[in-house]
């Protein structure tokens, strides 16, 4: 795999890259090596250790990171965090990267980040603040990434546990190279129907803050994933209205929403996040499922590949059929 510095991609060259072939990483095997990386905020060492132990229990090897000193609420200086990412992507002995945690700071890495379309892309697994990096890689080079657990955010708690992760969807996403698979979204219908599209999106705040950048997420024909935590209903309202007024919902095929923990209404009887989503999104007339355990959730979080073709069935608890493997053998 080649990672090199070069001329920043312009809007014109970005539009050319949209026609480029989708980049799929290699499936993980029992010989695969995973490298932790910290593009955002620091995590508790004990939780990182628990996450590493879980990856080892799953049968993968975990490479040791170089020691990077925290820099305030960042897990290192911008230069060091960017260098850790680019360095890991350039190593032939590393098969996948998994975030330590989210928080804040991945956006700093995107300035002066020059990544060419690699011959053998690596798995990049994480959620929350890593949405910035995942959106960037999709818009730049159509790189499929994985919205799922991190070392200190899901993997540390273990499979099937509260604040843990869903083992079945993780292994399907990272190891299945021949067929698609089906995810039970465990949510509820806000608008019924079926739709085909590419799974794109991530953390609501990071999708919104990409607007106006050179890697602004293009949502045409997407099954758009949106989730977040710790927002008041009116803050979710404002973010969704911004996306609507920016044209991000104009041509979406369907929407999958998280369960928005710690987003309770400020007083009894006032609008909930569900109410806000129903009011703003249901009139779009596309299939919508609310309450899936994706990203920030207190339930075992699902792993979603971002960039693959899928079918959303908004009926019952909701089903997302992944129609193609996200990895290659």
C-alpha cells in the first residue's frame, strides 16, 4: 500500500474521484494484525487494555503503539496524531486500524492529510468523532470504512453487554468476503417502505460540520445513518434543519437513526428527539427507522460498513440488508 504526500485534492479532482472504483479492504483472518490509533481524545489506559484483550480473544493480533503524550483534550499534538495515522496506513504488517475512542480532534488531521487511493486499503473501525475521517476518506477516494466499536468504547465492555458491542455484526462486516448479510436494526418505524442505496453518514454533529468543507458528504442515493448523544431535542432539531436546508435530504433513499442516549426532553411533555425526527424527516416520504443501536448507544452497538450498497426495510423493528461484502479475500 502506498501513502504519499502530494497536491491537495481540489473540488474538480474530487468530482473525478467520485467515479473511481470503491476501495474495499482485505477481510480479517486469524493472522491479521490490528493497530490501535487515537485521532481524537485520550482514553483511559485500563479501558484500552480491556479492548485490546477483547480483540485478542477474538483471535487477532494487536500491534503495539508508539507512546504519544496527550495534548490537553487531544490524544497528542495534531502532528503526532496525523503521523500515527499515516504511518500505520503505510505499514505492510498492519491489516486494520481501530480507534481507541472518539471525543474530539479528528478534524484537525484532515488539513494537510494527503492519501492516495491505495492498492490495498486497510480496515478502519470506529465511530463518533472518527466520522470526520470516515467522511473524508469516502469523499476523497471512496474508501469503505466501518462504523463500529472502539477499544475504549464498546470492545472494552465485551460482546452482548450494556455499552458493549454486537459480535455477529462485527465479524460479518470485517470477515465476510463472499456475500452480504442482514442486520436487525432493533428500532421502530417512523416512515414505512423499502429503499436501495449506499450506507453513508455517521455522527450527526460531524456530518453537519462537514458542510462547507471540501469533503462535504454527498448524500444523493444514500441510506443515511445519523446518530449522536448528549443533545437536547432542540439541538437535534437545529442540526436536522441545517441538513435539510443544505439539501442533504433532497435525494436520500432512506434514513437509519440511532437511539440518541442522554438526549431527554428538558421537561415533561415537551418534544422528544423521536418527535423531532418524526416531524422533520417523515414528510420526506422515504423509509425511516428510529432507535437502532448504532454509534452512541447503551446497548450492544452494531457494526455498519460505510459505502456499501444496501436495502433498508422499514417495517417492524427495521432491517438493513447489506447487499455486497464490505471486504475482499
